[in-house]
C-alpha cells in the first residue's frame, strides 16, 4: 500500500539548480549524482539527479523507495544540443513510476511529460 504521508512529504521537496552549458559535462554530472539516504524506518531512498544538474533547464529527479517510485519534474532541456538531449531515453522505466510531481508548468520542468506518457507512464500526476 502506498504511503500518502510520504507522497505529501515528497511533494514539498525543492532543489537548487547550478549553471553549465557543456553537454558532455552535464551528462557526466547528471549520471554521477546519485544519493542514497537511510530513512528512520531503516529503508533506503535512492535520489538520482537526471536533469537540471548544474544547469537551469531540463529538471528531472528520480526517487526510489522500496514501495514507491517517483519523479519530480520531467522537463525539456533548452539550449545547446537540446535536440540530442531531449531524445535520449529516460534512465528509468516510465511504466514503473507511481507519481510525477510537477513543481510548475514551465517547459523546462514539464516539457517531456508527453514523451513520458507515450513511453508508458500511467501513474498519478501531482501539481503545485
């Protein structure tokens, strides 16, 4: 059973974006930024920064718990090599995502939602 308290806590998360225009560096950094957080109940939470890492566009964060998979934002990358970046496959299986939390409706936070749905997302969308 899904924990609605956990879902409401996740909907309050926010992240800071840093700037770098270099596509190769952005790709390396986003793939390298994975955090594992030990929670008070003993479970681990995986937090992976998939977009909006050291840049202000393409926001996407993946959260995995034993009973829940969610993403925060599913944004379109804008800028140099954006066509390449936006066509890359997701680094998660969209059909396994339970929740998508949208922080707001700017294209750099929500622009890849149609791609997410086309590739199998059937979870709930929570907006602010």
